[in-house]
C-alpha cells in the first residue's frame, strides 16, 4: 500500500477544561519519535524503522529497515554515522550505519538488551546501556568502539541515559529507570533525576529539582539540556554546571508533553508528540519542521493471517462434539473436530467478537460483540448464514462473560464485569431484555458465578460469595424468580452442576480454604487445600445414589413366576427403574422418542429444600485439590485437580493461568474414579451438550476426545488441525477498535469511577486524531501509553500486540565476569550457583568443568578468542548446547586444557544470587555474626520462597537486616511482617539440652529494612506495614508509590494487553497514603556512586549500623528461670 501522510506545523489550540493538553490543529499528525540532529539532517523513528529528513523539513526517506524493531537513533558528533538499537537477530543490540545509508554493523553481542544512548565526545565510541552485569533494575552504561571491539564500563554503578561533556571528563546521566515514564504528575520514588558525574572519581552533582521528573539529558557547549515536568506539561530546560542555574526555555503550558529531544550543532530537535520542532540555541526560538512521509507502510496493509493453536482464546464444543466453536483474533470460528473446513462465522475485521457459545440444539451460536461501539449479545446461525440477531444489554454499558445456553436453547444466562448475573429469554422476541438474577459481594479473582442449568431449563445453579470470602451454592427458580442458598457456607463451594437426569446436584467443596481465602494476602500462600466432590439429592423421596451395594440372589431368579424381561425391578439402591430393559441411557436425559427422532422432554426437576442439608453425600472420590467439576452424561462427573499445596519450586516457576491440571472421570454406576489426562491447561476443558465428547488443551495442542476414554493422541483424542486456517486482518480497523477498547477498559475497570477527575470521553476524542497517522502496531502502543498516562495512576501498562515476528536469540553466557589481560580474556569472577536447582545452574562450576577465576579462555569450539572481539560474540548461539572451551592458566596458553560446558541464556538469577550472598557475608562480617540478612525480591512466589528459605535458617541471630530493594511486588506481605514482629511468649524447658523460647521459629532482636526507588506495589506495602507495625526503621530511598492492583482484563483482539487498576489500597485513617507518593525512609541514604566505586554499599552499611545500635540499646532479653518445683509430697506409710 502506498499512502501519503503529512505532518503539518501548526499552532496549539487554546487550553481546555481537560487535564490533558490541548491538541494541535493538524490532520493526521504522525508519531515521529526519538529524533536526533546533525548539521544537515534529522533522523527519527517511525513505524519501528529509521528515517531521515533535511533539517529544514520536507520529504523523509527510510534509512534503515528492520521489521519494525529499530529505535533510538543518535548522530555521531560529526554527523557521519548514526548509532541505533536494533533487533535483527532476535536480540536487542547496538548497531551503527552511515548517515547517508548503507549496511548496519552490529557492535554488541550480549544476550541482554543493549540500548544505544549516544557517543563519546571524540566520536570514536558509542555509549549504550546494558543489564549484562547488573542486579535487577540497575542497568549500567558502557562504551563500545564504533569500529568494533569489546565494550568497557563507564565507572558508574547505574545509568539509563547519558551525554558526555565536550571535553569527555564528565557525563550528565539519569541514574534510575522509570517503570511508567508516561505517568503524569507522578511524584513517587522513581521521579526521574539527572546527575552530573566526574568520571575521574565518580563524584556526582544533582541538577536541582523540586521532586520533578527530569530526563533525556543532552550536553551542548557549556550547558546541559533536558526535559522536565517541573512547571506542568513536559518541556525544555537548561542547566549551567558552572552556576547551578536552571532555566525553562520553552513555554509549553498548553501543549502535549514533549516526548524526546536530540542534540545537534546549534540546536535541539524535539519530539513534541505528533510534530517535530527545532530549538535554536543562539536565538532561543522554536521552529516547526514539516515532514512528509510518502512511502510503503507494510504494517498498515490488510492481509490474511495464519492462525495457530496458541491464537485461540476461548473454545467450546458443539452439540455432539463434531465441531469446535472458538474465539480467534476477535472472530468466531467453527472448526471441524475431524473432517471439513474451518468456517468464519462473524467475518468482522476490526470488531471484537468474544466468548462464543454454541446452543445445545446445534443450530445457533451466541457471542458478545462490540460492533455497535458497546458490547451486545449476538445470536447467529451455526453455519454462519442468515441474519444475526442483536440484543442490546442495557446501560450502563459493560463487559460481559460466560454466556451459557439453557438445554432447550431458548434462554441464556451470563455475567458482567459489574458483578451481576443476568438471564435473557430469547423466546420473548423483540422484547427480549436481560433480567438481573443476583449480584456478587467482592470484586475478586473468584467472583465468577460459574452458572449452570438444570436439564429442564427451569433452574440455574451458581456460586455467590459470602462475607467470609467463601462461596455458597445458590439456585434460581425461573418459575418463582426466587434465589435460594443450598449449601451452609461453612465450606467453600465451586462448580455446582445439575446431573443430566435431574435428580442430583454435584459440586466440589473444601473446609481448608480459610487461610487461603485472602487472595491478596501473602499469608494465603503455601496453604494445603484439599476437598471432595459431593452429590446433593434434590428430592426427599429419592434414594441415595451411593447406597451400599451387596450381591444377593433374588427370589425372582429362583422361584416360578419370576419377573419377565422388561419388567420393572428394584435397584440395589431401592429406587424403581421404570425404563424398559432395552431403552437407551439418553432417554433419561431428554433423548429421542424412538419414533420420529423427536427430542423427549426431560423430566421436571423438583427441589425439596426442607432437609436438603441432610441429603448431601460425599462421592467416593479421593480427596484432592479440586479446581473444577463438570457433569457429563447421567451419573457421570468430571473433576480437575492440582497439587494440594504449592512447593517453593512451584512458586518460583508459577504461571498466571495456574498449574496444569489432572482430569478424572467418575461414574455413579461403576463407582470408579478414572484418570483421563494429565497436563490439561487451565480453563480449556469442556464437554459437548450430549456428553459424548470433551475438548481440552494439553501443551500447545487442542484435542477433541471421547469423553469416556483416557486421552491418547491419535486414538481416543484427535488434535484440531490449524493447517491453512487464516482470517482476514485489517490492521487499521483493528487499531481503531483496540484504541476504543482500551478506553472502555479504563472506563469500566478502573477502581475510581471518576477516573481521578479525567474526562475520559474528551481525552478519547483528543487522542483519536493520531490514529490515521499510525505506521505500525508499536506506534499504537506509544499512543496508548501516552494517553492512559493522564489517568495518573500506577500499574497502567500497555503490552504486546501483533508486532513483527522475530526469531528467538540463543545467546550464550558462562556466568562469569571477564577482564582483558595480555590480549586475552581472563575470567575475573565465576558466579556461584546452585547446580541442583535448574534455575541457578552455573556452567563453569559444574562437576568435571572446574574453571576458576584467573584462568584464560583461549578458544570457543576450536575458534581462537582474543580481546579484539567481544567474548559474547564468540559464545553467541551456544546457549543450551554443549560447547568446548580451551582454557589455560596464562594468556600464552600454559597448562591449556579443554572442557565441555553448556552455556545459559540469562545470567540474571546467578547475578542476583551472587549479590544476595555478598550482602549476607557483609552483614555477617560487619555485625560479628550477630545479624541475619534476608533478601525479599518480591511479595509473590520468589519473595515467599526466599523469605522462608533464608529467614528461618538464621533463627538464633540477635537481629536482622531485611533487604527489599528492587522488590517487584505481588501480594500484600502480611505474612512476612507477622513473622518479623513475633515476640517471646514462653520458654520450653527440658531436662537435657538448652531451653527454647516460644515461638521457636523467630528472631526476636531488632530489625531494619532497606528500601529503594525500585521497590513497588507489594514492595510499597511491605515497608508500609513494617513501619506501621513498629517493627523497625526504614533505611534507603523512597519507594515507587504504586500501591494498586491489576488483573482480569479482556485480551485485546490481536493478543495485546492493557491494565486498568481495579484494586486500590488506602489506610485505616481514610487516606491514600502510598499511591503516587511512595513510602519514605526513616533514614535517607543515597547510593553514592563514589562510595560504590570504592567497594561500599552505603545503604546496607547504614542498615547494619542502625541494627547494631538498636541491639546495643536493647540487648537480647534474658528470662529468669524459675526455682525447681518442690511439693514435699507425703508418701503413704
């Protein structure tokens, strides 16, 4: 496709009442990003590719292509070259290309993300940042020769952006990363700051700021230029290192934020979100740069997209399991279980069609569609032909889920995001409208009603939350409209299902949920949960389906006149079976009448509520952690289970969808529980309406299987074939739908219905003008991040989407640091691992390898290696493969030998462990062995496992330093704080051995917690609770300030995602104490680069000093031992 898009310079509109800036009056503004300036050209990113245009503006030409994966161009000081970040080979690395065009050359090879930042003052080296030797979020800056060679670190402990002074002796840089750069009015711990560092000794001078966000430093002449929000919308400022003066250069009080700036001779080029401008330093004026793009933009072109198994976001079986109805990329598809072609039922590019459900009679499909701009219920023919019936779902609009047909295919029950359960009677024709059945109590992960129908279509069973956070089973009568609770609420009930015969109600329940019911609390983790499956006998005149069985001779079998074949008999359970001997099972369920094939109406379901609690029986199924139950044919129950309690390894390797499940089938007649499948992906199991087939996903494969047989690929189970399955994709239509969907998600899911005072409708209209000018999907993400930033709340993240597919880079790392000595790479440090732990394998310390610090690597797989080439280049592509290293004790090769290692793809876990162990040894040394050191990396899986592993192993110490720097959150860490604040209660005395203070698993002495800017979410809550409970002082820097929660949003139709915080935390005093602010330390300690360069950790050392001072003031408590008990008993004479 060839299109002409023009960026016009224009004046800003007058200010509006919105808290977002006024828009520029230009048609189809373009998101020309990350500009850089030379004497004659401007280079910028558009559509993930690098373009150049004359400095005065005009028609831009594409300089570098790269499948939409290029960013960060920076002109060399003489303007002859451009350094940039590219992802050509599946890895993010630094490249350089001639400014007039040519083939890019790769400069870095590490498997981490290397990001170009600038150039050395002499133009011979490229400045970049990398996580290669960093811990968690602390990137470091490096210089790599532009001609190629090995990178060298800049002598600073961290750095995100940087620019050298003209003489090369200083650097203006940003020391910390921001998780949400677009968060407007943010004033938490990650407010961006700029420091000016002297490279000789790493001494720093901060640019003065009023806790504003200062970023994107440039050094031109004798001043540093940067962007700041200190006076409102982001605009351009300068800083004079000589005088310390800061000056605002452009008044942007009514404009969009300036997104990025680039330095060049005599000026600064500005990405003013939708237009380019140049600030002329000499005159102090701003000039617009008109840019025309007249080129092929392939990511905008409509095309067919191949569909794979992992593209399916929802799937159910048709009436008899012959077809699978699935949601794929906003379309409803009908795929054959074995024979035939895939049909696109909706054929609606740019529309989100969600949650398709086939009717039990096999003639219709229901789904929710946003075709009208808000979600409505659509009913279409199963073959995709004819007119689609569309039913509005009322106001206020919402998101809707889980449409479930009644067995007679005349009614649908469904739920919405607002915690309501709805019923709609399709037989009402034009008058059909949803009727509310019930409303849940809490907006929590377990808030789904999980509704199901009785076989006669007159009852709906569902679960509803109780104040205890348990769930009870309820039934709704269509005849009376009444809701009745049918379980007592003393157990947590899931998956209630009517038996197809109409006599029973099955469900799973557990009484062990209590400690785990607080899903947001860390104290819910690690709790063993097991439960049972139950059957409720609905009628008081029905017998138990699991009454004791006994083989007995019947009088009818031995005496004359015994019953003739076909005559009714009494069953073992004592109930009469009136069915003829040759009748089929399906007659019980409402099968066929045997004459013309007409459906036989199911028997009416009757529920006798009196005494119902005494008619609940445990099915003879082993107790297990049942997470789902389904009813199949009459008397058949399916359960899916997971392990009763997660281990530390499960937490460390956890998946948001939950662990794979094991599927069982129980038959009341046989009274056997048979395992059918392992490894079933969560939320993928379903049954056909007639109960003969089941659908599930195992690994990356969707399978249709016989519902009564063990799942065996190719035998009882057939994989759904996705060969040549394609849907028509119109990217521009999709981007428009996604844009409005994101705003709907923010409108409906954000915890604050007032959206922090933002007029969402006006904001949506304001930013919509950028949609026609988007060149690629990643441009849409940039737009979405900027616009949602105006809500001014943490955890507003935009991720993924249909981005250009990249191959996966293998890399290759040895878990070591290197230094150049005598032209060879010498191992400076070997990172210790835990070779029994698959996540912490250290390649060089494996048995039989035994490579040590001080040895040289001379060759990799027989190819010589020297310092003219980066060691990572020699190891590129070796991750996971046996690799032969030639090592020696000297650079000349003395004592050389060959060892076989298996490099890894990521050293992050090894470096974190090495840092933790180094800190533990430092605390032990500085405290003389009196203090424990415990690192808490998050308040989810890793933090739970790490705390349990390291805290209790150090019981016996007299105090503790708790380090939660770089804590990435998860849950509310009540568990950790509860353990830390335990006090002595009593002493356990024994005849032999030492007395033991109870509780035994505790450290009773002083505790100090270290915090920093990269601790957030649950990492905000942990020090907040620690401080509130008076456990001890906080040392370090203010935390992030993002104490809200996210989860449970509809996936965008192209696989992307957006979050809108739906849970927010406020204090018991009625104040928002943390969000957007963070938790301040009691003792503020900066990580001074000069001290770190000398080998210190200022925050850790101060924490130890504080803990030791507290310990001195409050030494371990000594408890008096009571006198021996002497009763002077009088013995009998």
